[in-house]
């Protein structure tokens, strides 16, 4: 693959990832919910589905139970189920599994960011013998706690700031005192909690959504319009789609270039192998230059060919036409280049292919590759050689 493609493709990938990240921004925290529960968005977050801390304000962590209920941990021992969330008025309605908050009061210690919505009072709980309608005439001072009743006793909550000396409590035994709880905690299966910060109610009132300010380090929040943000996201996604299509086209083109380059290299390698096979058939052999003499001197066949070419004599081979004679001469010159004594003088395989495919008239004679400096007899009788079969493979490759 070209170096330009190796640089462009990773750069485009990084650019697309940057645009996607820019488009997501805070929108990587979509509105979620557990089953049919209330929608969950900032300042709340589902910590089991939104591990990113910036999706919610500190202390507003919720999670989905195995039954797909939305759970809020009020204390280490009290897990409340969220019935509804009013983001504009900033209160949340919760219940407990047994619908009896009084059972959980000993472990119910609210801490920021949540507080009870209604007014708070101190109460004393008494266990009394069951007596029908005994305390119905004291509705503001005595509250029945049905979920704590048993077959042998009724539980009543008395406000600590109210005088109870005139109440018939002789048949009652004090259980314990509870501080700072709303009056409806004794009789209602649900509680309403509120929070003061972050103040996202004004965003909801404008039809906007609250979130952290971009790059904020001090938990500051801001309002944003989800409709405008969706339009911006659509534009970004359109841009990403176009860039993705371009990138895919570029990758396909790059793969084609790699495939084409590999194919050409294989073809060149095959042609080189064919040439080497042909050259092996003409590898240097000892030839008798004077068949009329018994004790003949010996000379390498390539050296004999070199001398013929140097003296511009005929190669003394039988060929069918002048074209074949020209090919034979070209092969001889290229072969002599390939057997140069010094490796640096030998052409590369790529250059060899170019020499074979080029015009023979432009080929230059190589330096004399033979150590022998004695004059060589060229006017000896040499048996004629038919090169038709030897050239057939080369001709096919041209």
C-alpha cells in the first residue's frame, strides 16, 4: 500500500471518532428507565447502566433491581422503591417493600441531598391494648400505626410537643421516641422526598433539560434544549455517514491497489523464473572451438558469444526469421549483463525484465565479464543451434 494511504486512512478514522465524540458530548447519557418505572435523567443516573459519573449529580444514584424496580438507597439498611419523580417540582415519591416505613424508622437517617417534603415532628410510640375507637377523638395528637399492630396490641404515635396527660394511656406502654419525621410516615405507604440542589427545576419549567456545564470542575449545571441538540446530532450523524462512505470507498480502493500490486509482482516473479529457467538451459558449458584438432583448447560458450557480439559478427545460430535472430541477440546481451564478475554490475530483476521488454537496439554491451585476456578464436566451426523451443516461453511472455 502507498505510504499516503497508510497515513490518510488512520487520520480519517481519528477524525470520524473525534466528530462522533463531539456529537455525543453530554448526550452519551440518554434518558433511561427500569421496566415501567419513571424516566431517569439528570440529576439522577442509573449507576448499573451509566457508569459515567457525569451522567448524574453526586448522591443521586439509582439502580434497577432484579425485578426491574427503580431503587434508591436512603441508608445502608433502607432500600426504597421509586414510584415517581417530579423533576420540575424536585420531589421524588418512594415506598418500601413491606409498605411500612415505621418498621424502617430506626435505620432511616436522611442525609443530603434528600429531605422530607412535609413538616417534621417528634413522636413517641406506645403499644396499647386494642380498644375500638378509643383515640379517634384525638386525631391531631394521636396517630394509629396499622402496619405495626399485632393481634394483642395496637401501636400509637403521640406527638411529643402535645400534652397527653388527659389522654387515656394507662393501658399503654412506651416503646421508643422518633425525631424529625413527617406526620404521614405512620399511615401512608409512601413518602415524598425533595432536594434543593442542584436546582434543575427552572430548566424543566422551560421545557429544557439540566446537565453539567461543559468542562465544569465545580459541579455547575446548565440548561440545554434537547430538540436543538437532536438536530445538531442528526447533522453530525449525516456528516459521519458521508465520511464513513468516503472512508469505505477509500479502503476498497486501497485493497484493490494492494491486490493489483501483488498480482503484478507475482506476474513479474513468474516471468523472472521463466527467464532463469531459459538461462539455465544456456548456462556456461565447455565447448570445443576446433573440432578438427584432437587436443582442442576449451572455451566457455558465453565468452565465445561475447567475442562474437563485440566483433559484431553473426551469432551463428539457425533461426527462422530476422525477428528471432534479434531476440537471440537481446537474450545474449542480457545474459552477459547477468554474469558480470562484480555483483554491483549485475542488473536487478526489475531492470532485467525492463531490458527484455524494451527495444533491443537500445541495449548496450556489458563490460567483458571473463578473466581471460587471450584472444579467442571465433572463426571455428560451431554446431548450429535451433533456439525456437528455447525462445518459445520468452516470446509468449512478451
